[in-house]
């Protein structure tokens, strides 16, 4: 017995008896159109949902591969393995940093003098920082750069002059302050620049002498020099060098020295391969691979308990990408070493779930034993990272497998959208046709019903027919 609800055609009212509508046309047409539209619409919706899920999954695949590929930049070229470290045997004397242009080696560094900035203190003591000292114009110089400060009645105190100096346009680095001692207030001028050439001078340029007590020239008497402008003096491998700054970049190619204190005996500067950074980069590569692998595993998974498949399970674009990645990952590379020519040989092994494990001790030993071989393993023309980069570029390229899959899915989704539009058009036409047909039928039935009612009433008014009189 069918459970389908019957299509209702009666009006359900007594209007029919009076010649009204016999059929509820709107309800009947709605039920008929719905019965035709529903299964087709459900099929399109199901297909659309499946495609939407697959399109999203392809986006996740692209993202996972692209993110992993970005991690290869730190290990996929010989220059990536060119990182060098510069270390000091006495970090209280100096520290150092090396760029890839530095040369491996060890050097004795002896520091006899640090670069120093000049500081001078006015000898004249004033009653306080707010005591008026006179008006005029001061020209201050630091090395070869000069600037002027106007002193008027609005700022003719030590604190006012100090503020004017500090805020002056073109000030190359003279910092002014006021120190008040038991004898009164003094103007202090300090250079922010080290080096023998960066000396301070002050002159009055207004033609007067109201500010003469604040003028200064090297060897002058109006200020006491608390610290002199000096260059750093040191030697590398016995070769002397001077620098206006304690941060030295020009003495040893590719090496930056930060001088901290003088030495009583030379300290050692060692420039070597930066195995620590390289090891960190390889560890980051393994972590990035495992993140990608986790994402791909979800896309291609199958849960036997719930009979649920990942959105790209068995998809050739995904399986093809995985195949290319595995081929690059587990290749034997000509590194120039029979010992270190695979990832496993440097401590990177595969787990049962497809992720990688890294033995840091084995990797460190490989880097120490044969740095060049490890570099070639990843960054040579046939290296693991180089091959992975090439494979991923091909997989993600426009017109490549993943791009083609994405375009196909979008095209199919657009086709379903068109089907929905066509179905809606067809159902609108069907609704109009059925409405016309059943409206005509309804009018006919209504007319017949009216005729029937008339005849019934007419017969009711006829006289009773005579009774029969047959004899006995």
C-alpha cells in the first residue's frame, strides 16, 4: 500500500452545490508541480553539495602544497647553506656576526681603544637653570655639520637654551642638558656620535658677546671636557685598524664586529659554517612536511567505522601529487659521499602514518662530518629540496593536474546552476499549463454542476404521476 498522500482536487466546500468551484486549482497544480520538481531538485542539490565539497578540498590541497613549498626556500639552493657564524672567544671584549660573503678562518683580535663620544661641561656656574644668561645667536657644530639656535628673552636661560638645542632643525646629534651642583647650574653638551672627527664647537654669531661664556673651541677654557672624541683602535691578525664607531663592518670582509672593551691579550674570532641555523632550517622542513602530510591524509582518508571517505579519496590529482612528492623525498642523491646520500642517512626517517621523524643527533653529526654532502643532499640540482620544489611547481602550475581538476569542478558546478535555472523555467511553464488546463476543467465541471442542480430542482416541481387503476 502506497504512503504517498493523494492529490486533493475537491474544493472541500459546499460551493459546488451552488455552482461554485469544484476543483482547488491552485492547490492541485502546486502539488503536481512539486511532485515533478522535488526529485530533480534533490538530485541537483546533492550533486552541487558534492561538488562544493570537492572544490573546497582542492583549495585545501593547493594551500597545503603551497605552504610546504614555501618552507623549501631555506634549503633548496646552495646559497641557503652558505650561512656562516662568527664567534668570539671573549664576548666581554667583542661579539661578531658573519654574512655569506665572509671567509672561513680564525683571527686574533686585539682592542687597544674603544670609540668614544665627546662630552663638555660649561665652567661658568649660574644661579639656577632658570637664570637669564643673555640673548643672541649660537652656532653649534658636530664634526662638519653646523646649525644655529636663536636665544631671545623667551628662552635666555640654561634650560631654555638646552631645549632650543635639542629641538633645533639640522641638529646632527648634540644633546644638551642642565646639571645643577653645589656651585650652581652648568650646561652639558654631549655628542651622540662617536669618533675623533665628531668634536663639538660653539660660537656666537650675532656680533655681540652676551653668550660668549657658552662658546667653545677645541682647547678652549669655557668648558671642561669630560670625555674626548676618539676612534676605536684595534688589530685583526696583527693588522691595525681604526673606526669612528664601535660597530665595525669594513675591517674583515663579510664580518661585523661589535667592540665592547679593550683586551689585555688577543681574543679569537672564528668564522665557520652556521650549522645551528642549517639544522633549524632542516627541522622546520620536517615540521612543514608533517603538517602538509596531515592535511593530505584527511583529504584522502577513509573511515571504515562510519563508511565516510575523504573528499579527494582516490582522486588522481591528489594521488599524483603524493606520488611526485614521495619520489623526490626518498631519492638517492649523488652528494659526493657514499655515507650521506639519502634523508635516512642524516637521521630523517618515515613513520607508518607517512610523517617524518628527525634524529637531531644524527643530523648534527652529519653536518659536522660532511657539511658539503648534506648541502648537496638538499640543494644540488638533483637534491631532495630542489626536486620537491620542481615537482610542486609542476603540480600547482596553471594547466597542471590540480589546476585542471579545479577548473573541471567549477565547470561542472556551473552546469548544475544552469540545470537549476532550466528546471525552474520548466516548472514555471508546467505550472502555467496545468493551471490553464485545470481551470478550464473546473469551469466545465462547475457548469455541469449548475445544470445538474437546475434539473434536480425542475424535476422536483413536476406534479406526482397518477396512480395506476387497474381492475381486480
